[in-house]
C-alpha cells in the first residue's frame, strides 16, 4: 500500500527547519558530546586546510616568479616550500576525511537506531502500512538515512569551508584587484540564480524517483519470496506485466530528470569553462602593462578559482542539492507520520504502562473503541465495527463476555466481521465504537491465520524474546512431541541453528509450530484465527484438547460458511455467529448460543 508521491518539494523554509531539527536532535542526543568533539576537530582541520591553501598561493606565486627571473636559488627554495606545503596539506586532508567519515557513521548509526525504535514502537509500522500515508518506510530508514547523514555532513562542511575560503581569498583577490573580487561575486551570484531557475524541478522529480525505484525493488522481492507459488501457478506473465509497469514508471521519471540535467548541464559546463579565463581577462592587461609580476597572474587564477568555488556551491552542486532536499522531505515526512502515531491510542495498549493503567481502572481509546484490561475475561460491550474502506457495518452492538475457562467458536457467513473482531480485540482495528475488555498482552495470545516464521533458530522461534534461557530444552522438546513435531526437530538438527522455516515446513507444520510457541508462552486466553485452514480436523481437535488441558481459555474464528460441519461443537462452550443478512440489507447481525451435549441452545 503506497501513498501518492509528493511532487512539490521545494528548497524552502520548512525544508531548512526540518534540516535544522535533524542536526539539533543529533547534537543534543546521548552521542552529542562525541559528535561536537568530532565537529570541532573538523572545523580546526578545515581552518588548517584553508590556511595551507593561502600559503600555497603565495608559494606558487614566488615559485613562478623565480622561474621568470631565472633565479635558481629562489627556485630551489620555493620548490622545497612547495613540497612541504603539499606534505602538510596531504596529512591534514586525510585526517579531515577520516574524522568526517567517523562522524558520518556515528550520525547514521544513531539516527537509524532512533528511527527503528520509533518505527517498531507502539505499532507505528502497522499503522503506516494500514493507512498507506508513507510510501516505502523501509527504504527511508536505510537508503535515505544514509544519504541524509552523509550528505548533510558533506554539505555542512562544504558551506563552512566555502565561508572560510571566501574570507581567506577575498583579501588575496582584493589586494590584486578590487575589480577581480567584484567580478567573482557577480559571476557567482548570476550563476547561482540561473542554476536554481533551470534545475528547480529536480527536487520533486528526485523525490518521486526514490519511491519509484523502491516500488520496483519491492516487486522483485515479492518474486523472490514467493518463487515456489509463482512457479506452481504459472503467474510469470502477470508478474511481468506489473514489473514492466513499475519499470516504465521509474524510467519515464528518470528520463525527465535526464532532460532537466541536460539543460542544467549546458549552463554549468559553460559557466565552469568561462570561469577559467575571467581572472586572466582582468589581470593579464595589468601584467602586460608592467603593473604586476607574472606570478601574480597564476596566483590570481588560483585565488579566483577558490573564491568562485566558495561562492558557486549552488551552481556546482545543484543536482546533489536537489536529491538531498528530496531526502530531507522524505525523512521529515516519516518522522512527522511517526509523531502523529505518538498521539494515536493504539500504542498505549501494547506498553507495559498499560497494565498499570488497567489495574487502576483506566482504559485507552483505539479510534472509537475503548479498550481496558482485566485478567479474567474477554468481553464486548456495545461493540460496533465498520469497514475502514467504505464504512459498511460489520458487527453491530455486540455485547457478550467470555469468562476464564470458557471456550468460544466464532462462526458465521460474515468473514470480514470475523477478521474485524479478531483485530479489534488485538488493538489494531480502530473503525468502530463500544468497549472491549481483555487481559493484558502477557496473558492473552493472538494467533493469526498465517504463522510468522522468521529466519531464526528453533529456540528463538518458539520462545518469547528475553525468555530463551528460562525455558529448558526438555520442556521445548516435550511440547514439540505433544504436537507430533519430532520430525521437525530431526530436520532442524538442534534448537540453535537458524533455518528458512517457510521452505522447510509444510503449512500444517508451520501452524503447529505456532501452537508450540503458544503453549510455551502459557497465556490465560488465546484468540485463534481460522486454525482449521491449514490443519486437519484431527490436529485441530488435538490442539484444542491441549489448550483445555493446560487451562488456556480460547476463542477461535471458524472456517468459511455459517458454521462449517468440521467445527465440532464438542470443543466449545458457546458459539457466536456473525452473519450478514444481505437480503434484508442489514449487515452486522450476530447470534449467541450455548453448547450443551454437542447441541446449540440459542439464547
């Protein structure tokens, strides 16, 4: 799910404020003291580089003059000074680059960690995915963070260095000829304005290009991750159409970038060529008339080049600046979207603080839904849920409770309502109203239809993070054996070797592994989504029996249809049917029945 790209990204005050905020956050962070020390060292090295450049201009002037005057002693002296200046410049330049890269990786590491923590905290990742308000947040956290930190540091040092250079060589040029100084300032000013005018559209184009490249890469990743299914279903042609469409989009946008760069290149290339003769046009007549020595001509060319470079940073770097501005906008919009999530109520119910709030009788709001926590029940009080897409009612005024020790089947023809109720109880559905009461997340376990099996060890797959050393190997193996998963353990070899579980395990084995994790977590309640989709009825009966034997109360959503005949009533104490009575144009109907001796008894 992607949002429409922002095509109007400008080099304006909000962009600069975003940049300033990013720099300030870094300098005031826990690594700020180290960053400031490295920054101060960079400024000192930069001052040394500019001082050596000025010295080099005078040594070069005297070196050329000695050659002109055939002064061998002066030539040897100036040549020796030249070499010393080159050695010193080399050492300082290498140290400058080393410190710059050290500061850059420090900034990137800090900013990436900060964004990762905020992205994964409070379910911001899910909210951004579900809303589609931010396209490709993964690329922004990787590529854009790298570009932002490296380029911000580079441009900051570039502009600081330009300021030092302008100060250092303004005096040199003015001492040679005030006219030469004025020419450099006017030439740079005209060039900067012309570059901005010709290349201003690059900012929005580069912003779009980042997303188009990411969309294309996402499609290719999809092919890799679903290679087997695609091969079995022969869906290559459909995928090819989608991939070629993504490719057409990114190449069309890039062709526009190329055309703008071409027009900008005409001007900047001509600008740089012309700059080579401007000082000669002014100083050469002075030499010809005998007002200055020949060395002054070369010195003026060097000084003019340095000063013009300082004043012409926009001209020479406009293409990079346009890409950088797009990066600032993309990272800024990601941070702002996460900031909006900080005031979103969904996060509050997944933090440890929520348990304390529930104990104090407080509750939180998830959209229009009020959610509170109690250990001994799952309850719905006047809960109505709607489709977030078209507002269609899915559940209307649902009121019932599931005390600890009760087993409930949620069946019926309204599949969307089952999904909505499952997600609303888990706290990731906000389109609705009413009150939901459930245990804190440490005591209720939500098992989605599609198991989540990352590339980790079997131990990490089965045991909650942070509890790996609290649960013995014997207990893990016992739970695997209880689910007849000995063969999985044999294939895995041991508990501590990572594998690609989606490739190694069948769908049924994946579902059973998810149940093994549930058993090891030992919650009081479990909410299970369509467990019969990948499991045989025999396996369903086994896991439900094990849940009951371990005193884990459960709610399960049934298979397709009102109540599939394979959903055996003997495994439940009550049945909640969610129906859509389309012929009456009334969605959201529900009926609650108890189960007595395997028979439904309607309330």
